């Protein structure tokens, strides 16, 4: 018996599922608050990424401000923390890795990693916009919705060159897909309108965090994304990932 199974059984014996949910929310929020962009920029460049570019501590600004090498490190960290939280949510909720069960635990964990990434307690509640952690949450919720969203995101970004527009599209796709699942019963998961509420809340928050991007998109002043531009932070392109400065 794993420690997670023992914890899940203990909470079940208490007969209080709310304790489990509270534990998932707290652990996931604290994991999400570990903002990789800020950590990487300070560790390798002795700078705070929030002082550069869009002043956002997320993957897109990491590419613009620190270059692709450090940005990929940021991506790996953000994916890892969200995946870890979702696995912990799965295990605490039902005590096993049978992904047919535990959907509520994974979704709640992803939602609170997403929240922690945007409002990190360790960094004065100034983090990223959450598009990457949003996407990983969708993956752990339902891989089919993730693949549809990823395909649409890539098409939108490749055509428009606007990461923000792609992010806004996936912010709409996820809650709409969950609503359709709830109404049609096409999912193998036993649906709950609680899932709809969480997915809609996440989508609304992602759109809210992109409100300045929406204004720039309307005005035609939004910056187009490129992997080839020079990093905004001096010396970032020369960083050796195996050795801190």
C-alpha cells in the first residue's frame, strides 16, 4: 500500500471528502507558486523577468526576454510542477493511478497550480498569465480536448503569429468542451457540473489576464511572436545552462 493510498483511505474513513479537496488545493497552489520564469531569470541572469518585455513571468515573455534556451528550461519547470500537482491530486483523491477515476482531483489540482502560477505567494502575487499550466491541466483532464485545443492553438498562432490570440482560443475551447461533455454524456468520465464551473472559471481568468493583449489585438499593436529575436536581457543568449553566472 502506497502512502497516498493510506492517506486517501484515512480521509475516506473520516468521511470528509472536503479535507481531501482542501489538501489538494493547498499543495497545488504552493507548487504553482514556484514560478519557474522568475527563478530561472534570477538564478542564471541575476535579473527579474518581470522587469522586461511584457513584465509577465510566463513562457512567452521568457522567450522574448531570455532566449529559447532558458525559455525551454522555464517550460520544463512549469510543465513538471503542473503534472506533479495533477498526479498528487489523482492519488490523494482516489489513492491510485487509474485515470478513469480521480478526474475531480486532477482538475482541482490543475486549477490551483494555474492560480498559483498567476498569483504566486512566494513572489508577491505577481506571476504569469497561466496559458501553459492551463494547457497541461487540460491534458490531465482529458487528452482528447487537449489535442483538439493544441491543434487549434497551433493553427491560430502559425497563421496570426500571436501567442495571445491562441491562448484566448484555448480559454474558450476548454469550458465549451466540458459543457458539451456534461450535456451529451460523450465522455467515459462521470460528468459533474462542478467540472463545468471549474473549467469556466479557469477560462475566464485566462481571458482576464490577457485583457491588455485583447486591447492591443483590437488596435493592431500586439507584438508578433518570434523565436529568432535577440533576448531583451543582455547576455542571456550566452548563458551556459550547466553553470550559473
